[in-house]
C-alpha cells in the first residue's frame, strides 16, 4: 500500500516555509512550538530527507524542502477546492 503524507504535517511544513519561524507557525496553527517541531521531524523522518536547516533561531529551506513546497502548495490548494466543492454540493442539496 502506498504511504501518503499526513495533511497536518504538510500544513505545518507549508506554514513554516512561509513564515520561517517555529513560534509563528505554532501561533498561526494554534499549536505548541513543540508540536510543530515534532510534526516537521516526523515529516523529515517519513520522507527520509532534511527539509530545513536550523541554526539557532534561523530557519532556511533545503533543496528537498523547496521541492516539497511546490507539491505542498498544489496539494493544499486542491484540498481547499475540494472543501469548497463539497460545501457547494451541500448548499445545493439544502436549497
């Protein structure tokens, strides 16, 4: 069976890429900084690559992280479209 990427980990990754701060990512997602660290570490472990370089409080995206970001943006956009489509279907059925 094909393994898929956990959507919560992917959202944490995508947000961290955008803000480049574990603290801000945690705040935006209403999670703890530890939860974000665990999500990113788990994603890196699942994929077998390093997604970010960390030096003190500085976070930079690796080449692998950049490649994943392209896919993550498309996946998250598609998930949003799916939710909108289902909401429209629900609304149409209730009318």
